[in-house]
C-alpha cells in the first residue's frame, strides 16, 4: 500500500464519519419533530369538545 492508497482510505474514512455525523444530527432532528408533533396532537385533542359532557340547559352541546 502506498501513500496515495492511504490518503484515499483516509479520505473515505473522513467522508464516512461526516455521513455518520449527519445521520446522527438528522435522527436528533426527527426525534424533536416527533415530540413537537405529539405535543401539537395533544393540544388539539385537549381542545376538542367532550362528547360525554352534559348539554347546556338550552339543549346546546357543551363546547
């Protein structure tokens, strides 16, 4: 193995490390997005009317 081969291997290792770092960052971003989406779903569900709530005295459903 000559110096050119070693340099090529080192470049390949560096590129693979860069790719791995990018995948780790993407994974972290996807986890944050999933948490954010779940929080949004929970908020929307908390604002939905309770189907089991008794109606108002005038017969309208409770909000």
